[in-house]
C-alpha cells in the first residue's frame, strides 16, 4: 500500500508546530465534558509515577486531558536517552491534519512481542501483544496496555542496548492510518475499555477491536485484540509469516546485525556488520533458464519469475563475428553474479537505468519501485522525499530480485552510497575519474596513478574499478558519520590538489562542452541519491560491458581498458582473481583532515 498519508503527516506536523500552543486551549475546554471516562488512565499514570501517593490528592489533575508532553512522563521516566537510541519525544507537539497513524513494531526483548500503537491526542497509545495483531478472525490475542509513546516512535527501528528498558531489537512491522468506529472520542473509548478501529496498513487492514478484560486499576491492564470477520479478514493468517520491516525490508535478525554500524556513529562498539552471503543458481536452474522459449516461468531459489522477450537483443555486438547480447543473457548474468554483487547492494536504495528497447535506444532512470513488482522484493520508503521525488525504492536482497530486475531491462544498477535507514550518512567517498572527449586512455591512467599516490601518501585505502565505459573510479569505504557535504568537500580537496599537479589534463568544469575535452574529477556524486554504477553492474553499451573491480597494479597492464570485461567474461575473471573489492566491505576508515 502506498504510504502517502504518512508523508503528509510529516509535512503537516512541521507546519502545525507553530500553532501547537493555540491548540492546547480548546483541548482543555473539550476535556471538561468527559472527565469521568478519562479518570482511570490518568490515575494509572499517576500511580506509576508516584506509587506512594495515590488517587484523592490528584483528582483535579484527572479532569484534564493530558497534553502529549505530560502523557509521555512515564515513557521518559523508564528510559535513559543517553543510552538508548529510542526517541525522547522532546519535540512532540501532538497535532496534525489528516487521519491518525498506527504502527506495529516487532520487538524481541526478553520475550518476543508486537507493540500495537494507535495515535490518539498527540501520542501513541500502546499495547504489547505477545502473539501479534492478525487478520485471522478466530484469534483472540492477549494485549497488555503499556505507557503512551511519542509519535516519532513510529519511525523507530534499531537496537535497544541490553540492560536498558526493553533491551532488544525492534522493527517497524506494519504501519498506516486508522479510523475510529462506533465512538467519537478515541481516548474516552480506550478509558472505557473498548475501542473499534479500521486499520489501513501495509500488512493489516479491516476492523480490529481492543477490549479490556482485566482490572482497569491493575498496573498492567489486560486486554484482548481481535479482528472482525470482514472483507479484510483471512482465516489462519499468522503475523510471524510476514517477518520483515515495512520501512527497511529487514527482519529482526538483520536489524540486530546492523547494531555495530549503528553504534559506531556514537563512538561505541566499532566493528563492521557481517557481510551477507547468497547462493548462486544451481546448474539445473540455469539449464531451465536456457531451455525456456521466448517467455516462460523460471523458478529460481523458490521464486517464480515470469520472464518475457528472452531472445530480444538488448546490446548490439561489439565486434564483427560476435553475437549480440539478449535479455536471456542479461538475466543469466545477474543471477550468476548475484552472490558477488549483492553485498554491494545490501540495505541500499537502488536507482535503475532501464533500457526496455535495448541500449541503442533511449533508456530512462527508474527510482520508484512499481506497484506490480513482486512483494518479496523489499522496498524502502523515503520519508523525506520532496514533491515529485520517488518515495519507494527497491532494495535488492536476493538472486531472484536481480533476475527480476534484469527481466525489466534494468541494465545498470546504481546503489546509494549510504545505508538505510541512515541515508544521510554516506559509507563511501567516491572519486570519479571521468574522461573528456580529448582524454586519452594513457592520460586517464596517469590521473588514476596520481590518485593512488595521493591516497598512499595520506594513508587512505581506496579501491579502484572500471566504470565499464571509459572512466575509472576509486571507492573509499568510510565509517558512517560525515555528511555528504563533508565527503564531497574532502574529495573536492583531494581532486584539487591532484589537478594542481596535472592541470592540463583536468577540468573541474562540470559541463562536458565547457571543459575543452579534458578529463573531469567529479566529486559531485558524493551527494544523497547521487550514485555511481555498482561494482559488477552491466553498462548500457555494445557488448554489455561490466564495471569491474581491479587491483592498483592492473593500471600497468597494457590490456586494461574500462570496458575490457563484459557479461561474457566477467564470471571467468571472477573465478580467476576473486572479488577484488571484497576487502572494501569490511574496511571502513576515518577520512583524515586534508590541509
Ligand atoms: Mn515493546
């Protein structure tokens, strides 16, 4: 389901921040109408804060509807925000236009549970549901009413350190908007012990009922959550069968594995996350692909792929006597290269350069994942997308995902240089040595060698690869922390010092036509959602060349060319020299100050 409502929520929240104080007044006035209904929860909250002093003295407070800030007292009291990455809710203003939101988080604390949170009066009213919220109309699941959480908790996924309250890993399992049914005051309904809601989520939909079964004064009120028998109900539906986050596409294990990286930013527990591994297609699977007609269903690692136009030529031959390259070959290459290539794509939004009519025709960029794409390819939802920008990006996480993309003629795969969800923090600094029309290959090699010398001089390890067309690139893995503007400035400084040495070879002017045919050291790709082609990606050129990692020594190989390797030779090269960029995946560095 599209998540447009969430986006408008965010934008409106900013706008309405100014008017938050104004809105407090009418709320108080409204609250005097229904004091009785709200008494219990406020009492409960008071009881938690100050267990020794109970009810009577605080009765006047019970007559007011709690402001978001007040409602979050218990939440804050339980947490040390110097230690947990959870949001403090300090900015909670609580009001926005549009439908209220809901979120369900899958939380592996001491025991696995799902946290079901409904936005009511500027906070997330919350229940811990051990067996989760389901579409199964027969299920009656226990739900324990817990403290209100701040609205920005809806975005939280990550690891709460062991020893802290709720220590464990959290993913955003589902979210969307909801509508109240059969009542006109949600807070009053909760306090009366029964609330009927219609959910519009990505996994859940339809009518859900929460009803209190235990003592309203108990410190942990017991409730039941159930799904009505409506059109959205699905018999036997089990939340555990849908374990991935609707934000990042990751499951709890994968979020937990990211812990090292997340905490590095705060200077704690350095260490690279494990590099994911993937299986290659089997010989039988490849034989089945080769045996298909022009179209048909190919089963790869349990996924059914409806392949089309397999014999269509996507790339013309590069030389006389060579065969042109068909879509079947592209699908085969992406499936075979997947185990090597996917670690460079993992947890990164993907920009696609597609050529449905072959690379001799105009291609186009596709960033937005289309609605018809299979559900098993994870998407990442970009919260802060500007108007007209893509909001839903693919994140490739399996060989079948790459094969699916190849079938859609996504010839070039450009992964972001930052990970989700912290996409504002790059984990690579990129040097793009881009030849001008007059730059010779030897001159390009000279520029690459100058970079090698400069990097050696400052003690930074860079990893070179061919662009697959005419250029060379150097990728520098960095510890996430600097912003894109910082890495851009760093690469700019480095390039300027090289340009001083090699002035007549280099142009720093962006426009190709203005740079007198000279090479350009392009630092501007160090920006969010700007990308270089991924290692092992195919390029849109005759013969289907591939962007290939190389060793620095290969700059001296007279055979080296940027487009030396193609989808027909890349796998042999890999078998021969291995993945020369693999060390980069666990070699994050701090960029030194440049004078
Ligand atoms: Mn929880």
